[in-house]
C-alpha cells in the first residue's frame, strides 16, 4: 500500500488478527467463545480475499455491466425482470455466471467448480 499509510498494510493487519483468533483464541476456548472466534476468523479470511482480488473483480464487473449497457446491477435486474434483456440473455447469463463465480471466490472459495470465464 502507498502513502499515507505505513507497513503493515490493511491486509497484513487483517491476517494478523485472523491468525490470532485461529491459533490462540479458538485453541484456548470452548463452546460459544470458540465458535465465535472461528466465525470471526472466517469473516477476516473473506476480507483478506476481497482485499487481494476485489479491485480486479470490481473492474471486471463494471466493464461487464457497461458492455451490456447498464450502469448498475439494479438496472440490469430491472431489464431481466421486464424481459428487456431477453434478446441477449446468453450474454447476460454469462455475465451473471462470472459475477457469481467472483463472489464465491471471495465468500467461499472452492464451493463452485472452477470453469472457464466467459470471453
């Protein structure tokens, strides 16, 4: 990360807290506290993945929306609901599939089988 922030950057700080929860808190507690330490650790792992790939995913998403002629997900959803996107539903489906794949890569990597991205 660049100025004005010094090392450690946000990703390193999140990683340190996640590792503390996984190694120290979860292993030294039981029951509800252990469960919540694991949940918090999983949340921080999601944040780490979003920090690592979020900018690329955001860019791909914005480019994909623009290619379809929409500025927002809300506009795309309205076009799908109204049937306005029916003539090019294949392109819309490919975009939605890629978006879901990107979301799963952050929220739950390995959940969806990796397949080729749409061209």
